[in-house]
C-alpha cells in the first residue's frame, strides 16, 4: 500500500518555550497590553483620540474573551488631559428655587466649596441670632417702635380732641373697631336720650360724625403708611445688621475664590439671599422654618447647601464600569424626603448617576443590559445627541401627572461610551435603529484566536503570568505554561492558533491552582494542569459515559476488526452545552436491481438535515460520473446510519458513504478496524470537516472497549492535518505503531485503504483496470446490464 500514515510528531504540536527568559511565572513580567487584539486596540485608540460627537465604541466579541479586561488595561495607560476634569455641583437658584443652578468647577474645588459654605452657614446660625439679641439692636428697634407709637398716639389724640370739642366721643367697640358716639354732657347718649333730642340737633350730630369719620379714615391711611414705613425701617435695620455680620465672615471666602467667576457670583447671590431671609436664622419654631432646616445631619438652612454631584479627589482618568444600567443608576435621580408628614424635595436631594461620574472619561456597559432596561437606550441616545445630562424625572416622562418637581439646569456631557456585545445584538441595532451608527461610529472587533508562533507563545506566557499575579495563584513552572499553551491550541482546533478565550484559560488556571494546593505543592506543574483538565471533563461527560457504556454492553453494534461488505465506520460529534465528544457510527449500504437511484433513509424519514442531504446528492453525482458515463447504473442503493434515532446533519460522512456504496456495488469487503471522516466534492476530492480531534479520540476509545488491535486507525482529510491536537495516549499509540492515521486528498485513497486494492484510474474509453475496485465494480454492473 503506497499511502503513508501520519507520524506521531504531526498529531500534536508541542510548546518548547526555548526563548522563555525564566523557569516560572514568578520571574516572568506580566503583560500590560491587549494580547492578540491589535485590530480592536487600534479601533479603541482611534475612538479615544477623537473628541467629536458620535465616536463612541461598540466592542464586538464572544463572552469570555476578556474584552472588558483588555479595554480597562489599555485605558489605564491612556494619555489624557487632566484639565478637562471638572467637579459638578448643584446650588439653589435664589431667583427660581425650582430650577437649581449647576456650578462647573475645576477638579478638587467642589468639596472644598461645600465645606467652606457649610462652615460659613454654621457660623451665621450662631452669629446672626446674637447680633439681633444685643442692646444696640434692641434699643434701635425699640426707638423705631416708640416713634411709631408716639405718632399713632398723637394722631389719635388729635381726632379725639376735635371730636370732644364737637360733643362727640371716640370709643372702641368690643370687636376692636373705632366708632363715634354723641355725648350728653359728660356722658354718652343712649338711644333713648338721643331720640329725645329735636331733629335739628340729631342732624347736627349726624353731620359732625360724618365729618369725623372722614378724618378717621384719613388717619387710618396715615397710620398704615406709618406702619409700612416702620416695617421698612425695621427691615433695613435687620439687613444692615445681617450685612454687618455676613460681610465679616464672607469677606475671606470671596477672597479665596476670587479667580472662580461662577463661585464669586454665587457668593454674591448667597449673601443677598441671606440678608433678605435672615428670619431663617432667627426663628424656626414655625412649620415652614422647621421644613427649611430639615436635615439628617445638621440643622442648617437647606437652601444654602452645596450639593456636590461629582468630585475628583485626584487627577485620575474617570473610568466607570456600570454593571446595572437602569435609568436611575445611569442618569441620576431626585430624591424626596418626608418631614413630619410633609413630602418635599430640593436641589440638595439630587443624586448623580454613572454618566455624571464618567463625565470627562469613559463609561463601560454591557449592550444587552442597556437594551433590557426600560427607557435606558432612549435616554442614552438623547444624552449623546444633546451632549448634556438633564435630570428629568422618569416618573414625569412616563405618566400624565402634573406634580410639581425640580427642573435642574442640564450638565454639559463629554464622555466616551463603550458598549460590549455580541454580533447578533450589533446586527439588530444596525438594522433596526438608524441612530445607532451615528452615535457608535467605531466598532472594535475582538478576535477569538491568534496566530501561534514562538513570539506569540511568549506573549501568551506573559498573559498567564498576568493572571497568576493578579489573582494571587501559585506560580506555574515552564512545563505547566507549555501545557496551558498547548491546551489553548486544542481549544481552537488548530495547531497554528491560540485561543483568546481568556475566561476558559483563567478557569483552568484557578482549578490547576486548587489541585496544586491540595497536593501541597509550592508551584503549579504540568501534572496539576492535566488533573484539572481531567476533573473538568469528568464533571461534564455524563452523556459521553452513557454513550460509551452502550458499546461496552453491546447495545450499540459496531465492529472494530475483520471485514464486511457495504459497511463502514463513520465518525460524528455529539455536543452538550459544556462538552463535545466523538462517537463512531456504522453506515451500511445495500443494493437491488433498479434505475441508479440512491435512497437516503435519513432524508426519507425526515431525520436528515439539509447539509446532509446535500452531501448525499454530491456523492450521487460523483458515483454517476464514475459508473454511469457510458451506461445507466442498474442498481438502486439504500444507505443509512444504523441505530441513529435522532437528527443527522452535516456532510462529514459523505466519503464514508461512498466507500460503503462502492463496497456494496463491488462486493469487496471494507476493513472494519478503520473509521473515516471527511466530506467530498463532485470530483471526489476530500474536504476538511470540524471536530477532528474528538472524532479520532471517540473511535480510539471504542477500540479500547472492543479490544485494541495494532491495525486500527482513522482516515481524515489531508486538509485537516493542521487541526490535530490529539490526546497523549493516542500520540503514543501512533508512535509505537499501534494506531494509524491516514491523511488523504481523494476518496480513491480511502477506498484503497479500506479494500487493500487500488480504486483505479479511468482509461480514455471509460473503463478501469480489471483488478482495481472500480474495474471489478464496472464488470459487475455490466453483467447486470446484460
């Protein structure tokens, strides 16, 4: 037989790490860059360098690639201008208390201002009442009050004297009203005595009293003006006293903040408001006064607080990861408080969200979580479009209530949003939301794998070192690092690739660390990694164990020795959520006199998928091109997967089906100690398939169950050679000549391996060599035709 088997060295690519500068991760410097993600890193760098609107990032990739870790690692090294960082505060708008003002302050100033204002108000709470409780103020106020009283008394005496001269007395009713009564000598007229007067006298009294009432009304207006004048004088006196107190305390504060125009303006407005509302500091016995000072910490007037929404204690670049992006946690909210049964709110109850804290920096979120929460996606787009944050009550937006609420001044927004999501979510947003591409113009596409060479293996070793250092694990020796890298290649199913699925490698490292500690080892070694892999497989291979048990007890029929006509061992892969494993299947073909039709039983009973049906049609075309060029094929062929009771899909059994059919045509038996996998095209050329390692290992395990023979082996497509990363026991068996793997390029080679005879090359007249498989088959078909 001219077809050579693969060597053991071709079945598994080992990692040597000859250029590793140390013996373990203890001396190996951790990596501080995004490994294997140059394309994604350039996309992030590009977006971070552009300040224009809309250059936010959508990071695409499967979960577990470490996208967030990679981006955070890059951002921690990102160069930025700390002058763009600001503290954001809300203060009272004294002209309209419902629309609080926002203060944009340089970083570090917000908390300082809050503390300074709090100290100022605390001093005023004590100083202002004292200023109004001293002899000077009291004497000045008493003097103004005495002046008012004296003037009132003089005016009242004047009108009383004038009335008395005219025989009329000014009296006060029980209700407190003034009234004029005619006098009868020294006494007041009664109704009887007044009725006894003649008409002329009564009319005279009436005329006099009317004139006096006019004078009384004029006096009342004068008294009102005097009282207003007194009130103004008292107010002016209070303002003078308050100004004298506050100017003494606020003078130094204004000097400290003279280079901040916004603060200077606020302090001027604050001073004027305190002067106008000094009573807040004097008397809190009434309900409104108590409400104005209601607080959980100190009894200070609420309108003079400084609500520091965002404060930067240092110049670190704001990087915020929001795990729970609901409306309130993202955009902030306005709390309400209850005081003695009264519900109220004000600017001091405004609370920040992630967007506020990330302002000037970067906000990272999961795309699906953003889309799952009500109103969040619309709110995010609105903020990015307007480039400002408006604290609009969500309840007000989604209901028809007209409840009075605050309308704070919006905050300018300068933030980069990075959404992490998969391809499906990205496609949905692209297709169904026209604003998405305008707001997220940069796509960071994360790779699933990277090229494997000496340099990348060293990078991967440093990545392993990073994980070990970051998680305080036991250090890995050189062989353990190599085993982890080899397993990474196994995950990709390619000798020349390394998996970037960092979550999987991270879990393996944690479990290897556990195994090493259980063994009281001071370091993670290769054996610990192997044990961790065995433990992982044992936890998830229950289905595989059940399937293999069916081969042990003979429930599933299969031969791994001798020969059989029209029968081939094919290979397939079964998959659960956490585990893939290979299983051999017996494919059989039978023939009967007919018109050349090939009947696929799987398709006939709706158990065959569309790809499997396509494979059967391709092999039908190939067989007709081989045996039906000069005459009709006089056979009807039926093929099936024996003992297959579920759906069958994929074309990886098409070469196996051809070998079974050719055996059925020619009556030449196929070897049963060999299994085959691989698809083919209409020209018989072998095409690559997936799950090659699992398929070979599955057949090897069944051979162990049925009895190992040195002649056993597997046929695979030549184009799958680079996908081989087989188990150590199989590599050793091949090395000892106890198991064989053939890599073929054409189905002719598979037929030759199965039958021990050459398939045969077609002559110019359409015939085949007499002693070839196709020649024997052709002669049998010709006999049937006759």
